[in-house]
C-alpha cells in the first residue's frame, strides 16, 4: 500500500474508478450528487491546478478548510495533498470557506457558495475573497505536481502522510456519515475508505425521517455516528 495520500487515491481510481465513491445529500436544499472516483479525481486535479497556478500554493504550506459536511471538503483535502501542502486545524496560508465566510487565510481566502456542481456566487464577494466556482472550471483536469509529497511530508497538523495512512482502519463498506470529513476523525474515515475500497454517503442537514429509506436506496452497510 502506498504511504503517500495522492498515490493511495490514484490507486483507488485505477482499482474501481467508475463505481460510486462519494454520494452527497443536503436535505435542506434537496441536492444530491454522486461522484465516482474518476469524477472526484477530475475535481481534485482542477482544484490542485487552481491552488498552484492562481494562488501560488507551495509544498509545505498549509490550507484550512472551514466547510460544513460537503463533498467539496473531500476535494479540497485531496487537492491540498496533491500539491504537496498540508491541512491545518488552525489558520492556513490559504483558507476555503463557505458562504458564511467563517474563516480567513493568512495569504488567500477562497469561498464556495456550496451550490450544486460547485457553482459560483450570485452576488459580489467581500474584498479579498476569491470565488471558487468562478475560477475552478478554467483549469485542467490533469495535475502534475512540481514538488510531490513524501511519506514524511505533513498531511494534517503534526501528522504525516504515513501517519494518516498507517492509523486509518481500512473500510470496505458503504458508510453513511453526517459529519465533516476534514477534521482529524473525518480524515481517518476518508483515508480508511480510500485504502479499503469502500464508499461514502455524506449527508448535510440530515432529515431523520428520510434515514431509513436512504439507507435502503443507497445500499448503506452501516451508519457512522459522530
């Protein structure tokens, strides 16, 4: 098994790229989107190119993700690692925030409207905040890193790529989660699914009345609480 997260994900794409990897629901808006590993990889490449070409993200820099449970959080985590940078629970050189503009980066702040298909904001943004949806589509869906990470490179706070991979329990199941996948525990689930060949049903603003039917419709093996 690879000890570097982008290579681990690339192996998952090669192994079963067309199968559902991440299915996202927002029960407040009614949104549903299903991403295969291949589609996820295309979003990751576009976002990594955006990070490097537009925002000059360099190996060793940090990125903070301030999003609710959302499929773009997964994309940003994988893109950050692809570029050789690391995630942080503190203030990053770059920050990705939602429409609440809850966090700011030291150097750049990028916001997502969290609209379907990563759509752009419909109103002007505050000064100093970039619109992810207005820029990401301009970038290629193939990314070649200038300075790729190594197993000893930071991945999240003081944890390396090797640490995250080694401590994640492989998950072969289709799991349903209602939490963010970009904090320490969430990343453990994400890396576990990638390494174990599982898949994720990620629910934002979950409606308890829809849970039983969703588990059946999505062929969920188990619900991960917390």
